[in-house]
C-alpha cells in the first residue's frame, strides 16, 4: 500500500502520515462506493477510521460527514456520495476506483466549498451521486498509470450498462467558474 503524499493530507489538516480521524454517523459500501448511512440512527454502532490521505479522512475534513456538519454547512446523502465518487474517480458508478493514491486534485462544490487550488490546464469531470455526468481529461491522463485509462473507463461503463460520459463542453453549468485556477463543481 502506498503512503499518502503531503497533498493528500487535505491542506495540512492532518499533520503526519500516522494521524487519523475517527467518526460516526456515516457508513459506506466499499464494493459499490456508495453512502449507505448519513446519520447515527442509520449507521448504528458503525464507526469509521479515516487514515491520513484516505477518502474517509478527506470526506470528514471537508465536512461531508454527519460528524463534521455544522449549523452553517450541511450536506445531503447525494452530495456526500458525489464527493465519494469524485475522490475515487468512480466514473460510471460501478464501484471501480479509477485513480491512484497521491494524484493531486482541485475541486469545487456547488455550495462553493473547495480545497486549495493547484495549477491545472484541464478539467476532469462534473460529478453527481451516480458518477461522472461528463468527462474531459481524466486525472491520470499523461501518467504511467493512465496509459490504459480510457479502456478501463469504457470497460467499467459497459459493465454498468452505461455509455462513457460525454465531453463536458455541452453540459450546462459544468465550467461556470474561472477555468484557469479551478476544477469542476460537484
């Protein structure tokens, strides 16, 4: 298992690779990459351990869990699932995580929450709870891991009985912000 990079510590909230976050109130199906509970009643006695750099830690650090909601910021089950799909690059909603640890991302949500900007010249996708609504340049494009990425995406979509998402150029509101410094909204 590859250790997370500093970028994956989500803007430095977790200071070392040995730190983690424990939280209750949410539950996830790791086979389908879906959110199955969003409150303590649904989650029962289940608790989560989000190790530094993991998707669970990132969800908690960005307030996409029951434990991290506030009176100023709440998220729905569908928003939490969209964030889970985005972080794992589950493009076709099949539960296939089409990314690798340490891949830098910049994201912006529809409620204007975002992480620290990184330099980017392309956009990846516009996400919802089912996966990518549209897809432009996958995050691994141009990397050694991305050499067969589009065939993996096509295969995952075929298994789900879906087409590969269309390019985002024709999707309304997909890139409704500064394209030089930000990435697509959830």
